[in-house]
């Protein structure tokens, strides 16, 4: 009889349910959108989501590609209903989630929701554990297109198994939904999550700073998270992305230069671009960063390669991302505390394969000679020079 547990475990492994098969063909480029959490935390609401959608339709964000509007934690009532269903908080979401999803769809957006693989969410609302198939059916009935699944209060649950169950539940519910794993890199999801989901967090939470943390003690600045991506680049590709967390661009705690640096690097990483600022009241300079099509094109390049760190010098780092058609993006960061003259000698870029390249200064939106020319500029602390190289003659 002692063998029974092993037999059951073996049967589970061999059953089709254990072989997660996410919806294919989704997120062939990194998802782009907006999420309630970074600015509004528990204060998400129907009004906020509608106003944000209206603002993003009017300010060019939707047309630049930011289509997934995601409601993060704290949207639910603290208790499930007698049938075990999740219920939207009737004060925050008086019209219910289906109507809100319909509104987003009618404006050309897609609808994202949040849940948690543990017993409760990080904010203390009901988690999905034990209710996965029921919850997935509910999300599908609301018209959800994107689902983020967190990892608080998981107790002794097994990480890969917890996410596989939810992936299977989404699949069984029948609606194509992008599945965003949010287990903070704790179980090295880059090693097992490709069949399970479309993106996976590689780190803990971002905060609005370069490298000094955030408003909560568990948050990290974007440079800290950037450093944690080194070596993970080989695991990303179309339909399966490393996620170093959402954008803090435009949030208090970052200088304009740091917002530009942050955005440049998230594009270089082929990271999901999920804005986290109040886009209803956004300075024109921040809007210009978030909607710069040439920078976004680096993130969304169809080849789907994540960038890598090429070189670290005193007060300067060089990163590069391979693009389609033998093009490259090269980003040089001033890691020092003061503005500095940065130089880039493209002869040193040993990964280049062609003899000649035409160079564009991406943020300036202007040609910048060829790769044979010296490239130098004054760059603010934590700001970048960003170049696109195209084979030339
Ligand atoms: C975790 C996640 C965050 C956010 C909060 C919500 O910390 O990593 O992105 O979803 O939970 O409580």
C-alpha cells in the first residue's frame, strides 16, 4: 500500500493535464499595455479603468501598441459567493467586469485581470488555489484576454505545478488568454514555463528609482532589475518573454533621464511594456518617451531576441540587441552620478557581422553617420545613447 502515493503521482505526470499546453500564437511580440498597480495599488476602480482607456485612446498610446489594460490586485470582494465564484467589489466595480471588458473591447483595447496561485492574493483577497478551472471559466465569460497570476500565500505548493494547473484551466476554458506568470523568478520559470505561459516575471517588484528601491521595502530600482537579466536572454523569444516587471516611466522617484534610460532598457530587453503611471495626467515629455515609435520598434522587433550586456566600464555600460535583417540596437548607459561625455567606438562591437552599417540616433530620430565614425555625446546621469545600426555599403 505504501506504493500508492507514488502510483498516483506517476499517473498525474502521465496524464494529459500534466502536460501544459498554453494557447499558441499569442504574444509573438512582447505584450504592451497598462496596469493599475504601480500608481493606484488597491485603489483600482471601474471609473479609473474607463478614464485610463479614454486617455490612452486620445493620447496615442493605444495606437502605439499599448492595448492590454490590466486590473491588478484588490478588485474582488474579500469572500467568494456561495458557489465559490469570485465577485467583483461592488463599490469599486459597480457595473461588473463583463461590462467593463465590453467597454475596453469597444475602444480597441484588450482586457487583463489578476489572480494569485496562493490561498490569498498579496493584498489579502481570495486566491485561485483549488478554484483554478472555475476561475478560468469566469474570466473567459468576462471576456478576459490577459491574466496575471501572482505567488503570495502559496504555502508549500509547488511552483511549476501551480502554474501548470492554471495554464490547463485557461486552456480548458477555451478563450485565448495571454498567461503572465508572476512568481518573481523564485522557481526559475525561464527553465520550465515556455509551454505554460507567455511571459514570466524574473524578479521581485519594481519601484520608481534607478537603484535605491521603491516606496515599499521589497521593491527594487530598474537598474537593479536590469542587472538581474544578465544570462537570461537566451530564454526569451516570440510567445515566451522574460518579464523584469512593469514600467515606472513617469512616476515620482525617477528623473526624466532615468525614465528615458528605463524605457530604453526595457525595449532592449524585449520586455513587456506595461505602463504604470497615471496616463490621464501625464507630462508631454513622458508621453513622448512612452510613445516613441522608433524605440518601441526595438522592443517589438519580430526576431524576438532579448538584448544582452556586452561590456561594463567605469561609469558606463554597453548593451546590444539583435534585430531582424541583421540590424542591431546598441545602448550605452551612464551609470555615474553626474552628466558625462560618453563615447562609443563601434569597432569594439565584436558581435557585429557586417562590414558597414548606417547608424541612427534613435532618441534624436536622426542619422548619425556610419559605424566607422566616432560617437560621443554628453549624457545625463542614468541616461543613455541609443543607436540603431543597419547594414549599409
Ligand atoms: C505582487 C506582484 C505585484 C503586484 C502586487 C499586488 O507584489 O509582484 O506586481 O501584482 O503583488 O498585490
